[in-house]
């Protein structure tokens, strides 16, 4: 952080003679959330009320900028297991108290499409299936990394990152199997070619979870694959979106397991004015049915995938098939409200081998936005068959962003 502050001061010093060329912009967001979890097999329900605050500042001079951002999570009601407090009679809600440096980065953004970012930063790669900030949790996942970006959305582009530390959602008090940070030599590389109908991406994710306490190095993997995503109009006020992806994952670095497994995704979205309908099928393949020899995505933004109940953050030994559908409807400028959104999703979860039906899930969302503030309510119901236990989760949340 001292280094970033020094760079910010340097930008200000360099801009003294041309004060009009340097700008300081405050950044801030806040989130107040109530989470209730009723999980079969545990005697107590979880009740968590947390307040997350992120203040920061960006200093910009020409093509250079420096960003510093703090993060704190204040626990107002702590009737839950946060993964570090030892309250194992309660269901898990991974939002422990925290106060830390969330981001501290220097960035060069050239007019020719060249970008270079160094320091602690947020990474949102592709659909965040393999690398993302896990933004749903109160403590964000960030990376100590150097990232090089080149090119523009249309035509050829590249995005390459070397990250030597994953700053986890466990916060500064993380320990043991839930550490504050996980070191390792991680490389994320994407090469894209953008067209009018979509973008074709070839990707490689070399994930090095180099901490023995974290599954004995068994989450280290190398994943190579391709993805095509885009959309096209198919009629008046009617648009079709589509995603197709395939990848092959195997063990990497110090992982003692010897495995390989396939990843597949096919998804289509039909948009008709305010109505959207999505259908998809995702496969996280299995190898031999041994724990952590199926496709694993330890750096993903989990909440975006496989249901909000969070039963499949670690892929089961026999893999996972997720057949899902979502219906959504949104209003813009409904009276004094800027936007209102409603959605309902269904998931059917099955294994990749041995033909097991894990369970089913229904997720519901209602949200409204006015100015800088968004109010949302969510509900998730997971009905277990051959995996985990019946679980209900409810969230009431207020977000504010500057």
C-alpha cells in the first residue's frame, strides 16, 4: 500500500506543472445484508446480518492511474458459522468480519488497446466460471497479479495474467483450510477473436493452489479449452443469445492426484423486450470417482453457477450435470423507480457417472433500483435426493454504489 500511495503522490508531483491533467475520483460502495439459512442435519438456523463497506480513490494522469481501495465487513448479528469462528452447529455463511486492503494497483491504458495492470486487483475473466471476484460474498476475492491486455472487442485480442497470490473471501482472520491468501504461480491466458455475431475465445487456466492446508494441493489444475459467446437479432424486438464452451482439465504442479475430465456448457437466451428466457446445460465431468478428480473451479465466482443454495462449490467425486432454466421480466422507469426485475430459475442436478440424481433447486429474485441504491430479496430451495441435505436460504439486501 505504501508503494501505491507513493505512486499516487508521484502522479500528483508530476502533474504539478500541469494540474489540469491529474484527477482524483472517489469510489465507494456499501452493502447491508440479512441471510437466513435452514439446513437439514443442523440443529440451528443461521442468521447473519453484515455490513460491507469499500471506500477508495483513483488518481489519473493521462494514460496512467493508481487505485487504492479498502474493505471492511462489520458483523451485526453473528448467529452463523463463518468458516473461521468455530460455530459448527450453524450452517455456513462465509462472510467473516474483516478489515483489509482490497485493491491497490497501477494501470496503464493506452489508446492503441494496450493495457497493463500491476498490484492487488479484481479479475473478471470471461463468464467468471474459472476466475472471478466472487462478488456475492461480502469479502471480495482479489489477486496480487500482473495483467496484460491487448486489442479491442472486434478482431484479435489477448488477455494474459500472472497471479502469485489469491486473496480469498475468508478475510484477514482466515486460517487453516480457509486461509487469508493462497500463494502459487497462477497463469490465466485468453486469446479472443471478435465478430458481429460473437467472440471466439481460446483459454488456458493454470491454477496453482500451493498451500498444503487447502486440500493437500489437490485443487491445483490446468484447464485448456474454447468458448464462443454472442447474440443476434432474430426478429422485431427479439434477440437470441448463445454460449458454447468446452475444456479439458487435469492435475497440475504439486497435485498428487492423476486425473483428467471434460467441461461442457451450452446455453441459449431469448430476449423479447422486457422478457428473457434462458435454458442451459453444464457438465463438470468426472474421472474415476475419487474426491477432487472431477472438474474443479476453486477461483470461480460460485454464486453465478449451479444454484444459489451453494451445494456444488466443490464438484462431487462423480461430477455434475446441471440442467437449468430461467424466466425473467424487467421494467424500466416504473413511476419513481428506475428499474424493477423479477426472475425464477430451476436446476436439476445429476452426476456425470453412475447415473445419480443429486437433487433439484428453485431460485427466486425480486429487485428494484432507484438512483445509487438497489433493494433485493432472494430465495433458494434445494431439495436433496442423493447429495447433501434439504436447504432453504433467504436474503434481504440493500446495495449502494457511488
